[in-house]
C-alpha cells in the first residue's frame, strides 16, 4: 500500500543505498537499506541539498550540514501537522509512509467513541490521526522525550487535550497492569522495535517476542473490538508473517486480517518499500 496525500514530503531520487527527500523546503539525503540499485546519479551532488546523514564504521552516524536550515519545522498531511527535525540514527521524528495506516484507522473510527491503546507510540503520528478522527487515545512510550514530542504534535494538529492520555512507561509492563485492572480498549496499535533492551536489561528481539506480545495485548481488547494494527521495520520480516500471527491469534474474533507492505512513491515512478503492517479488523 502506497502512501498518498503528501504535499510537504516526497522522495526525489534513490540510488546506491540512499534516498533524496524533500521535507517542505528542506532537502535531505538519508541511507535506506532497501535501495540496492544503482542509477548512476551521485545524489550528494544535488544542488539544493541541505544535509546528509553519514554512517559511522563503528555504528550509528551523524548529520553533515551542507546548507544551513532551521533546526525544526512543520510538515502537514491533510489536516494533521507534525514537527520534524534531524534526530539521532537518521530519523526526523516522523515516518511519512505510515499515512497509509492513518487513513485506514481514520476511516474505521469515523467519529465513533472509540478507545485506542497506542504502544511504542513514538512521536504520535497514529495518536494524532486517531484522536482527530474522534477516538480517545492512550499513548504509551518508554522515552519521555518522544512523549513530549507527541504532545507537541497533538497541539499542532488541534487535538483536544482530553482526547489523549500520555504514559511514559515500559509498554509490556503497562499492558500487564491494564490486564490486572480490567481496562479494555476498542483498538490496539503496536509499533515495537526490532531490537532493544527491556527495563531489566533483558534482550528484546522482535522475531522472538512478537507472537507472545500480540497474545498478551489481545487481552486488553473488549469483546467486540474494532481493529488491531502491528507495524514492523524489521528487515526480512515478511508481511505474510504478520498476517499469519493475526490469523492464529484472532481466529476466535472472526473479522478480517491482512499483511501488507507500506511504501512511498518516488519521482522516478517507482515505489520504495518502507516496512510491513498487519491489521485485523472487525467485519463491518
């Protein structure tokens, strides 16, 4: 599924592991592991280029500023507005390809009184989209700075303050407490990391832990839920894997499920794959 509706963002060109992007009036060059083709273009020579992300041989990397630009600016998608800026590990605090899912969730919520739990919620793209569609959202992320950024994005988009509850916490521990408290939701969104460490230093690897995590979080859904969305940026994890997980875990709920690639169009008339999603939804 290819993201549409962007006027403030586009991919101009891709080649040799890099993508040249336009974020409003700022031009950036970032690595992308899916770009394994060679077009013969040296994207670093693009005349308007403001900055490029340079990987370090020891891991990570840093931004090289070529033409000065403001540290932070806003981009819009339809009626949503987000603050972006170059951050660590090549990100800008927003994943434009996720507008595919924002659109789907907006259509499902459709101004109904829906309660949504957004786990590993980052800077709140999905939170803002769901809240603007009329949902009450519980936004959970372990990084306080990302939660503050989510609050900023909600404010920029005109989300009512009482539409979102912000929680700084380990997502798995929060879900376990919600189960004990008997709190239920109409929908769950989950965007877990590929790798990481838990609060006790335990190793997290998505392939090893995703099935159990979905099984656990299913317990906070009510008896007639609206949808469940998984996002994955783990290279090599096929969309069919997400579909299979949803099929196995949600078989007693009926409904429909699917796994799909999320992609971005480029000015070269190709699409760039940016990860996978899996969605279960109630049969309406």
